[in-house]
């Protein structure tokens, strides 16, 4: 305690996660934990369930500990959170996404680019009716960023974006509902391809399809995001985009330690892109 008072800094690194129950965020935490293992820094987590209000509360609580650094998983903070972060004397690292022009260090990837890549995957196969499906979770702003990228790619191709939102929050149930609605459309009007905001949504659609008389990709091609463990074992195997959450967490920890060695906030913001990979499987191959 005396050392903390003398230095006005603890050995704590506060990490504010959107959903600690997610496999993706668990891998991100594992990367951070491994990165800090030999540093003497202690990682403490806060879970916000995608709420910017809960994030603000967590940032305020961590600020009272005089942390060695703060690692966040969003960049659209409340005004109060932004003020707290700017007033902080420790390194701030925003992870998972990548948004140009932010005043803090970032490690991640641009989610809008994922929407563009998935749209182009279908456009290059000749599809013109392509839908982007999201669940009823407006707080999941990363999915909204991917949808925005998809919409831009559609407009660039001279096509009208088609974004459909489920009325359900559970990902599997939302995917099943999207599929149910699609099955009610005449074949000539339904989309040729559907991009789901997550692999779990796509899995819900695949599991619902036999009961609705639809086949993938014969009747409609689909893709997801996340490369969840189930994606490769679905029938058909799911085309998806594979992020690297462990590498993002590890790089965030390494960046924090480098900033601590070189004067932390005195350096200009660094932006580290951790690339994703489009994994093409049977579900998205148009006939």
C-alpha cells in the first residue's frame, strides 16, 4: 500500500469486457493473461454485457485503483467515459475493433471491412439478392458495424441493401426466426444469400432449415462470423470469418508493457491490425 501511495499507481490492469461468457472474449482474456504472466501486473476483469452505461461504471471503479493500464473492448464510450479516459494518466488500449481517428491505442480489426468482404464473396459468385441478418440487440454495435460495411458494398455494386433484424435476442433462436421468415417468401423473391451477424445465428438457421423445407446452399447460401467450434461441424459446414481474439489480447498486453517502458501516454496512439481470415466452406457456394 505504501508503494502504491508513493507511485500513485497500482499493479492492476483493468480490462472491461463486453461478454465474458463468450468463447471469443474468453480467448481474448487468455491472450492478455499470457501476455502479462511474467510482468508482475494483475489483470482484473469487468463484464458489461454490451452496455455502455455498465462500461462507464467499470471505468470509474477501475480509475479509483490508479491502474497501470486500462484495456477496453469498445470505442463508442459515453461522454463521461471519454472524459474519464482522457483524464487518466495510464495507457488506454481499445481492442477488438479498429476505428481510425481515435485518441487511444488500438489493437483489432475494422468490423465494417468484414461486412464488405462477406458481401463481395457472394457478389463475386453472381448473387444480387443478399441479405444481412442481425438479432434484436442494438447494443451489439460491432454487428452493426459489419452490417454497415455490407450495406456500403451493396450500394457500390448498384444494389439495395437488405438488412433484417430478428425480434429475438438469443442468437440461435434469432437465426431460426430469420430462416422461418425466409421460408415464407416465394423462391423468386427470397435472397440468394444471407450473411448472419454471428455463427450462432447461422447455426440456428441451419438447424431450422430441414423443418422448413430449405436446403443450403441449394435454396439459399449463407455465411456467418466468428468461426465458432460448431461452424465446421454443421451440415453443410459454415462459411465464416475467423478473427484472432487470442492474438489481439496478447498484442494488447505486449503494447501495455511497451508503453510502460517508454513513457506510456507520451507516445502518439498506435494502431495494430490483427487480420481476420475468410474461411470458405460448403454453405456459401452458390450453384
